[in-house]
C-alpha cells in the first residue's frame, strides 16, 4: 500500500473518529500487519514517542511483556475475522514506564471482506488498575513480608490444574522461640526478623515453588515435582540451615530456628478436587510440624498417623486446660533438694501437676506451653507463688526449717512489669522472708540482657534468690553471666543422664566455672550412685533426683526433713 495515500485516508478517518470521541481518547490506525499509519497526540503523550518515531513502526514497539502469547493470538484471531475486539492492555512507554488502556480495535474491511486497517481506540485506565493492584496486594499479599497470604494460597490451589500421578509436597514451618524474640527485643525487631526469614526462604526455593505466610511466624511452602521423600528432606534441611543463622538486627545477634512438618501425596484419581487434596496435605504437614516442636524444634518431621493422634490429644488438652485452675485440678508437689556434702535435705523444688477427670495425669511438658499460649500462665503463677509461700509458712511453724524453696518462673511471668510488685505483696501476706524463696529462670529468658538485668535487680532488691535453670542448653554469654545478680546455676538433667567422656567434660566445665564465679552449683536428675559420686568428686554443692526421692505431696515433706540425714534412697521409701 502507498503509505502517503494510507496516511491521507487515515487522517481523514481519524478526524471523523475524533469528532465522535471525547478529547481524552487515544487513537491509533495500523495496517493489517500491525504497522502504525497514524496516531493522535494523545497516543504520543502517553507513549512518550513522537509522531516521527511512531509512524511506520510496528505496534509491538509498546509491548510491555505483561501479556502472554495466547493473549495476542486470540486478539489477532478476532480482528482478522472482522470482529471488533475489546480488552485491557498493559503497554510500555519509551521511558520504560508502564500504563494501562482499555482498548477497542475496529477492523476496516476491504472489498473481499478482509481487514486492511485496524483502528484502536483507547482510554487511559492506569489509575484504576493501580488501585486494583493495591487492593489485590492488600487482599492477597502479606503487608510485612510481601509473600502471598492464605487468601492467595487458596486462590492458587483452586486455579492450579492437577492431573493423575502428580506428586505434591507441603512444608509447614513455624519459627522456634519467636515469642521470646518479640518479648525480649520488641515487635519491631520481630518484624525485621520475619522479613529476613521471608528473604532467606525465597533464596532456598525455585520459582515454581509456592510460598506463603500464614500469619505470625508460620509459613507454608508447596513444592512442585518433588518425586522423592529425600528431595523434600533436602529442601527442608537447606531451609533449616539458613534460618538458623544469626540475624543481625539493630546491633543485636538474634537467634532462632524452625520446626518443619512435611507431608507428601500423589494424585490417584482424575476426578480429584485440587483444593481438598492440598488442604489435607497442609493439615498433615501442620500435624508433623507440631511433632517437630515436641522434639525441641530445629528439626523436621514427616506426617504419620501417630502424629495425628498426638494432635487430637493436643486439642483435648487445649479444651480442658482453660478450666483447670477454676475447678481446682492443679496441684503442687515438692522434690527434696540435697546438700551433696552433708546429705541433708536443705530445700525443695515446687513442681506443678495437673490431674484432669477426663484426661488423667497430664505432663507439664504438654500443658505448661498451653498455659503460656492462652495467657493463663500469670494467674496460675500467682496461685503457685501464694500456695508455696503459705506452705513454707506452715512448714516452718511445724519445725520444718528448710533453707529454701525453688519455683520455676515462666519467661512470660518474668517479663510482666508487675511481677516484682506482686511477689512482694505475696511474701508480705504469707509473712515469709524473701531469702527462703529461689526463683528459677531459663537462659532463654535472658535474651534481652538490658531488660533482664533491670528485672533481676528488682527481684534481688526484694531479697529473693535467683537460679539459672537448665544451664548449658541455652545461649548464655559468659560475659553477661558475671554481670547478672545470680545466686545459683542448675545443671540440666540431660548432661547428668549421659556422663560419658564428652558429658563429663561439659559438667566439669560448668561446675568449675560456676564455683569460680561464686555461684552455688545444683545438679538435677541424679538417679544413680555413680552420678552422685562423680558430682561429689567435683565439689558440686547440691542435687536432686530420683536417687533420693520423686516429687512428693506437701504432707510427706515433714517426714523427709525430720529424717535429717539421708544415707540411702530406701529411707525415703521410693515407690
């Protein structure tokens, strides 16, 4: 076609079109090959190309790459058949910016009924599309990490085609001790950790894998084409290693790890409903993650029927624990604390127990985390403190002159700003000298050294003793230990259980270090004579364990105490 003739005809047609359109319309005329023959000023303004640059160019000069090949095949199929096409297109301007237009393409037919020109009439809808994108971001993406949220996961699952023999692997992740990070360093630090976790997860995965944040510190990953259990384990191991690396946040080294539950499934039926299939895998992976948590975290577990049973028990405990205190199902038992040199009973440790009419005796390892999770630990802890202090007063009035009574303090209770004041009131009401009370806190409670030091000083000002429980299993810095107002270190039972060559080195190191820092050293979990002899040889100060006695009801402690010196376990009539 003669371009000068085409240009003249296009100009005339354009003038006729512009009369029928409002002044905001963007108009382009191309030949049937997509070469631009004419464009109005509105097109040049939005595309950033001049008339000279645009005339004679292919229309794909403004292709943004946003739309796939099928999109344009369908458009050309429609207009080539002489049918008007309407749709929304994202284009790219000369300066690299993007804009959206609502487009109507009208084919002009030649004598044989075939199009020889196309007139594209557009309206700028960029602002509307930006609003829509913002709404979509709010609806489908996590605002903190920019990862897909559960809504987008559900949408992805509904739209993803599955076929028979497809293998899907689901990983359910939950960060370990993340609540301690928020409590010790603040939620701003916790948010920065979550953003870094998201970045590390992206780097561990392929583009075809789907990752979403479920809220809090939980993440779900769906792995495509994981054909073996070992493949899933390799991904989980890679993720665990990356997330366990320290996070440098605001000049603090923040440490966490992750518990990962894994489930895998193969489509066995062509009629399988994708959403139901993957939702089941997610539930199973969640069960396995809970089992990994029960093993101490920083590990991964595959789903098994046993884990499903465990999760069912978890939900039963969850229902019952909320009414335990009100129905007086909780009780306290006391385990004697022995001076290893004199073998005298010098104190006891108070331990919480729960006997539920429906579930029977429930382990503290099961129910105490739930008390913390449901916000019940502070009222329960106050009840424990009152009960123990009153019991200590009763003992002393009856000649049971124990030197101390130890109580485990939850990190949540320790961080309660009213803790010291509440404790002071409890001691005054029970008329108990504060020095008889020894509060046991874990190393993890001391992650925020500044806040911990303030609270410890408040407690020491009351006159109570402070002991670090389960010492050796946390992340204490020796430089911090010597600065803290601590009275005792309690060696974790796991080190006493295995006094092999390595175990003896660890115990020996803890005892020597503690003695050099003038701490009282306490060993828990002593069950064998050989353990006792080894600890006495190290000049360990105090101990407790089934070698002497299991935890006992309060009424049995008087008899134990008045049998003033313990020489053999049988004196305590261990059942």
